[in-house]
C-alpha cells in the first residue's frame, strides 16, 4: 500500500517507516520541520512538508497525490510543559482532535480507504482498575473530573471521529505506555542525569508498556489485517509498577540514583502526573491483537526491551 504517515519522525514514526517499507509498503511522510526531511528520506520515506493542524496547507501539500491508507501517529509529547492541569489546548490533545479531523479530510482527498489512529490505554481512565486485565470490551472514556480528563477526552474524540467517518475503514490502536529510543525511558533517563525527581517514593501504580519497535510492528499488522471499526489494545506481557520501570531505566542506562518524592507532593505539584503515577493501575490484555492481527510483542517486558539498547 501507499501510506500517508503523520508523526513520521517521532519515537514511533521512525521505526514505523522501517517496518512499513520492510513489509512492502511505500510511505509519504508528513514532516512539519523541514530540518527532518533528510531523516525521513534516510529511513525510506518521501517527505512532505505540512502541519497536521493547518488543514488548508495540509490539503494543498497533498493535492494531486494518492494513497491507500493514512496512519495518524502525530503527537507533541516533547513539547508538553508541566502544569497543574492538562489544558484543553494541549498540543497533543489538539492533534488527536483537530488533527484527526484534518487527516480524515486528507484521506478523502487522497482516496485512502483505511485509517489508523493512535490512541492510548489511558483512555480507560486514570484510576485503579484492579487486578483483572482490561480488554476492548471494557468501558473506554471514563472521567473522574480530575486533572487528566483531557487526555481521556482527546483519545475518545480521536477514536470516535475515525469510527464515524464515512468512506474509510477506521481502526484505533490503544497503545500501552511507550518506551525505547525517543520515548519515556529516554525522558526519564535524562531527568535522572539532571538529578530531577522522577517518581513516587512507594511502588506507584501498575501500568502496561510497549517498546516503540513492538508498537511499529503492531501498527503494520493492524494495517494489513485489522478489522474495520475495531480498537486494539497493544501492550507487552508484563505490567509493572513505576518503581520497577524507573529502576530498569536507571540500570540499563546507568544513570544516577533516582530521586523520588512522596505521592502527596507529586499530586500537589502536578496533579495529572500524580494521577498517573500514584492513582492509576491498569493491566492490559492484548489477546484480541494476538488473535486477529497475529502479533505478539518481541519484548515481553520492559527489562527485555531495555536490555537490547
């Protein structure tokens, strides 16, 4: 297939270009920053200069092009700034809402009939989900009036737009928390090298993770074999606490000793981070993806994934 990829030079976009081309697809890479065009070419894609949030400019840049599928992986996590609440104009939130709408218009222009959108397991809600693994049958879009509700709302909005769009086969990919090159593990390693606090004193909540290479492989599997109208949970086999995650990052990247804070202080200073690290626990089942996409993670745990760095 000819694939239009948004977020092509991000943490998932880079391995995804390689995975797509290895599996016989060709890639048109949306790259907002022209300085990254050489990287897109090096990875095997044809770069197109456009901003996903600028609908008119996006459609002008794509005029006359054709594609079979659109994959939306655009985020702005690196641009996120600490705040007590995630604002409604958060850049990543806007990419999930307005950006998805613009890319659906682009899909119509291109004649693309397949559309994959990045979602997150955090859309299940920032609270303790208990010991039972969550499946796609569990309620998605649970709000508690807390500081992180905008993350949930943006994930739900992105999915609903794609499922409701006429003329495209929409698929939502509910990824676990990302680690690997350019993702959370690198971010936490950088913080520890700067001797910045990185987590709660206690174990923190349990979460499910996915290596960016595994996320890329799962995305290609969904492109090739995913069922239209489906959402797929995509995570590794080993949910872990934040303390375990931070310990593995420190060990694998040989950082200084992690500095931790009481959970109450994290909640007070940055409530949505406290909601994620201290109050949220979710164990994710990816059984549907194993069965329908014929995908299994190469790295069954964070420890395995970080060991290959």
